[in-house]
C-alpha cells in the first residue's frame, strides 16, 4: 500500500528496530525514480555520520548500501562525495543531513526521504515538504517512534486525513527477525521503551522534563490578546539558530500566554532581528527582554545598541531555570496557543538521557537543539511561580480549551 501510493503527499513507515524501514526507503526511491526519470530527489539522515554508516555503507547483513542497491537494479550510480550527489541513469539524489535544516534547502525536488525522522526537529520536516511542493512531490518518513513530538501530532495523528498514508509494523513482523531477540528485549526493557522501540507504538517516555505541562488545560486556540497586556520576550542566541519567544501576561490573573515563536534560521544580522522584534511588538509595552548565558554579554550589548535591550537571566544554572518553568506548569499558569508548532514539538520531546536500566539521568538529551525552550526558561526564570497571582485558576481548569478565550475576556471585563 505504501510503496504503490503515488497520490498522497506524506508517506510514513513506522516500524520497530530492525523492521526494514530503510529498505522501504530504497524501494520507494527506486520506484519513484523509475516512474519519473530525470528528476532530482533528496535523501537525508539526522546526521552526516548516520548518512555514512547507514546509507553509504551498511552493517545490516540483510541490506545493501544505497549505492550497491542501485547497482543491482541497474541505475549505474556515480557518487560525488564532495557535493554529496548520487548520479544515476534515472536522475540524481542529493544526500544530506538535517541536523541543520538549512543544509537541505535549495531547488525543488520531486520527492524527499527522511530516514529516522523521529530524531529530527519539526523544521526539517517543513523544509522537506516545502522543497517537494513546487513539483507536487512526496515526502517519505521512515523511523521508529522516539518521543511524542511532531511525528505523532503532525503525522501519526493525521493518518486518516486526506494526503497522509501511514503504515506501522513491529520488529517481529519483518521476516527473519529473531523471535528470541524480540522476547529478550520484552523482558529486559520497561514496557514503554519496548513498545516504542520494537512495536512502533507512541508511549509516554521516561525522562520527559516538562511532563507537568497539562495540554488538556493550557493548550488553547489563538484569540486576540489586548495590546494593553504587558509583553515579555525570551531570547536564545546563535548565528545558525537564533530563537525568541514572545509572551503576554494577563494583568487580571497573572497568567502568561505564549503567543509568538521566532525561529528565522541563520543569515540575519542583529539589526534585522531587532527590526522584526519591533514589528511584532508595535504598539505594545514590552516590560522585559531576557536571554543568553552569562558568557554572552557581548551579544546582549549588540542587541542593546540596536535598541532592543536584553538582560541576563537572574538565574545562571540551567536546572534552576527549568525548575521555574516546571513550577509554573504545575500551577497551570502558562498558556500556549496551539499554533506554536515548533515550541510544542520541543516541549513534547525535551528529555533527560537514560542510563542502561532506562532510568532518567541528570543529563539532558541534545540540550543545544531546544532553542525555544532555552528562550522560555531564560524568561520565566525571572518569575517566582508562587508569586504569580492564582486568581481564576480553578475557573480556567474547569473550562474546555476551546472556551478559554471566553474566560479570558470575562476576566478582563470583570465578569469572572
């Protein structure tokens, strides 16, 4: 069904470890290149080392490298390592890494395949779809579930909608996968880990840092925020991945509303960032701008010179900053508009590394990739959860998210 589907724009093969996901990508690429000869295609792994280890070579005795596979099916591949372009009789394939989504930007392609897509950020998925859109092409995702991020909310949860075709199978469903290994892992791993890794099921993982964020209460539809509400901004610096998060505070309740995410990618100057910030807050009272680590004072000075003064967070330790956000989530004092897709992807996947017994450690998994959450913790560390007024908490908690806008308006008008 998946390989014969030339109609839907998003295909996803979700399978357990060793389930043959990468081979599915080979067959998909071969069939599409044969059907649409002369086009350009994109194939990407989460990192360049994975590209080399999984695609350019293969340690799986049941799977050839992509080059050897193309030789067997008569595509006569020629790999240009410097450009990472694979030339064949039926077209060319750009081979890339999506650890920096900008690296896969470029001209339109007829199709894009992201292997181990559950390990990449939402922006990479967006870029792949963008590159295929002009030629009405397909995006193929092959992966094992790793967290509850965008892969679940934007693909798995939409599997019955037009334009999506999703198939899931267990490791043991692949012919030749050893039953004894499957049963051994079932006994050794926590049930949630086994279900994700070998049954390709989405489970709530151990180690999720912001599990106190109650989406049933605090994830709400966008509504108009009065310009009179005070505004705040959190900032994470970096030439390649600068980020900012804009927040409003209801003066009647003290609740915070994350309403604008800013992830422009690299290539913009400080002046250009500041001009955009000023547009986003025109006519509003920005009370505080917070961001960066203690070592990034020079960057803060650059923003200050452009008319956007950013202060250093009061708390220097990452764990102390995280504790402030956790505390605010526990009290349901941070509300988030449900169209902040990049922020929500980070929130749902920000986790601690696990030890050999699958228990959370103190170390954060891939901490440097969560730019919007860094901006959030810099900003929210300025506030003490217990001092944020809790007026109206019970009223908001007892209202469905779709009604929250009405609650906010009643609070403002004094009819709560």
